C-alpha cells in the first residue's frame, strides 16, 4: 500500500471518531507543553546558575582564610608566584556596628585594593555597582551595602551620599564618609555584599586595624581544573590554622544538583507522556474492536496485515503530531508568561531547537509504540472471522 493511501485511511478513521481523536490530541498537547516548559526551565536554570557562579568567583578561585595571625603582603606575593595563579590579592576585614533603622546593625568592613574590587564582588567592572555616588572607596570615603543604607520595611533611605557614617570597631569610633550606595547583590562566595562597608586598604590599616594583615587572600586561577593542585601547594606554604578551599568543588556538587533537578522536572513531565500513551493505547484498542468488520473487508480486497498495521500506526502518529504541534505552539506562546524568581532575576523557559525536537518526538515515539500493541492484534485478524464478527 502506498503512503498516500495509508494517510487517507488514517485521516478517515480519525474523522469518523472525531470526539475520541480530539480528546487524544488535547492530551498529547498538554503532555508536550508540560515537557517543553519543564525542559526549558531546566535549561534556563542551568544557564542562570552558571552565570551566577561566574559572577561570584566560584569558577576560577582559591580562597585562603586566616583570621589569626592573619596573612601578610609577603604571603600574597608568594601565592602569586604559584603555577596556574594569574593573580592574587589580600582582603582585610573587621566587624563593626553602624546605626540603622530602629537601632544598630552589625556590618563587615571589607578592604581591598580598588583594582581588585570587581573580582571581589563578582562583577566584570564596577560600572553599575552602586545606585548613587562613586563605586570606588578612596581615603575615608566608603561604599555601603544595601542593608545599611536602605530600610526594606519602610522602603526608605537611611543614609545619603556625602553623609558621615560612624563605625564602632573594636571599642573605638571611626567616622567615614559615604561615597557610594551599593546595589543589592546578596552573598558572594564567602561574604554578604549587602551587609558590608567597602573601604580603601590604606585607610583601613591606618584607622581601623593597627596591623597590616589580611584575613583572606583570593587567588585567581588561569585554569579552574588546576584548583586542587593549587590548594595542595597553598596548604604547604600558608601559615598555620589557614583554611584553604576552592568553590570549584562546590560548583561541581551544585552542578550535580542542578542536573538532578532538571532530570526530575523532565521525569514528572514524562509521566504525562506515559499517561497520554496509555490513552492512545486504549483509544486504538477500542477502535480495533469497533472496526473488526472493516478490517475484514480491507483484507478481503487485498490489504495485507502490514497495511492494516500501518493504518493504525499512522492514526496514532497523526494524533500525536497534531497534539504535539499544538503543544509546542502553546509552549512558545506562553513561555514569556512563565517565570521563576532566582538569582535576583526571573527565569523564563529557554526553548532551544533541541528541546522542541525532543518534546515533539518523545511523545510521538511513545504513542506509536503504545498503539503498536492493539494495531498488531488488528493486523493478525483472520479476514473470514472478521467479516462474520458482529
């Protein structure tokens, strides 16, 4: 039997059972739409996750922490000479108390050389780092995090650029001038930008800390895969009680979690594909029972068992294609309306050609496979017995 004849009989079979065919197509459309949006959200989540880690030093750094006795400029210079370390810089920190809405708030004073501030906060540059003022601390001019200058409850500003800010550090008072008001950024690997006061390194050592030591040194790598080798060398060279780690391992573990989450979303959606396949199986089985005599006539006029099988499989494929195309169209139209807030952005499904192809072909294959069981039973019917069937 030629393909046009097969398609003709398949269309005729579907048109004679419009209600059941339409219901099956709607079921396929829902399954395809669910699978497409789930895979699209998983893809968007992976991309956002990777970009977020890239902004937080997670992809290319080794961090050395030592609160006591601390790390010196000599340590920084030594670490900078290690293989695969393209640069290193020290970060000095101190806990402070600043005036806030309704009382006082604990803040972290963070000092690093201005040229390393973008790497510290996880930005390509300091452009856009602040809402107002200068993004670079200089002298006693500081940049303060969002939680220190903005009241989330009243949605009002607590401090202005140019205002004097009193820091209570180690039992003494240090008055600084607000040079910039930072935007909201949340955590960056090991610190909260929103609860920090960024200060010039020289001013920090002159007015906040009497000792020129760093509580952290950040090593920027030229090859993230060399992180473990660098960690081993740093541990051998770092002062006692140093904590050396790299976010690369955390990235790998979180990457496994992200992949597992995407697989779980896809699995939940595939369940709907399985339910649709059962629907197609039931619909095809009922159609075979109702068309026994028709099958006998087709075989009597020369249709082979393979022809009968092809007709029923073509019907299942047509229902799947109609429902699949409708489901893809709905997914494309609604993808902009579906969003999840994450990493300070709203994720929308990322519908790549690969995702669209999988979402269309997977239900198609499942439905044709489900229809094959009753279709094979129809193909094996004896034409004489089929013509006598009542």
